C-alpha cells in the first residue's frame, strides 16, 4: 500500500481553537510488506507422517508530509511540523511442526512444536534481507504439545 493518509496522534495546543484545543496529526504513509506461508507434508507410510508450516512476515512504514486537521467536522488540513518518528519495521516468524504416529490401529500419538518470534524497529525502510536477519535475534516463544488417543477394543 503506497500513499494513504493515516492518523498519527493528537497533541494539546491552546491556539487550535477550531479543533477544541488539540492538534490532530495525519501523514502520508508508504508501506511495504512481505509474507509467504509455506507448508510441507511428508507421509512416510500410513502410520507415520510429518507436517511443517512456516510464515515469515515483514512490514515497513515511512510517514511523510505531516498535516493537522484545520477545523472540526471538515476534511481540510494544514501543514504541520511533527517532531516525532512514527516510522516502523515489524518482523514476525511463525511456524509449527507436527509428527503423527499411529502406533496401534486406531491409536495415535501427536507431537507438536509451535514457535513464534517478532520484533520492531523504527527504521521505516524495507530491506528484506536485513529484516529477516533481524528475526534471528528475536526472543522465541516455544510451545510443545503431546496428544495421545488410544482405542479400547471392548
């Protein structure tokens, strides 16, 4: 998405009588993103299979041409000198792996590992290689699950 108007925030300003003592700040946003979901399944035999899913996601946003709302209940804007840096880079990686083993007819054991990691930076420019490398140092959240079902032949 390129060039859409986004709300940045608001600041108190006693001189802004038309907007009730506040400046409502907007800017043009240039945003770029990358996402690719990848799934692989491997069936060894009818009783054993493996599944893997990975989803890397990278988004970068750069704000420019700051404006403030000129008056309440209008769509009129005036140029505004914004002193902050709302630019962003968001990086995320989610993945899981599943092993399914039917150890007895009707009885199955599942082993599942899920990992997610993410981090932010206030750079604002899109560089895929740099942002994917930035995920390596992000703190992972790991979840391990074990599920077993056993068929009782009564």
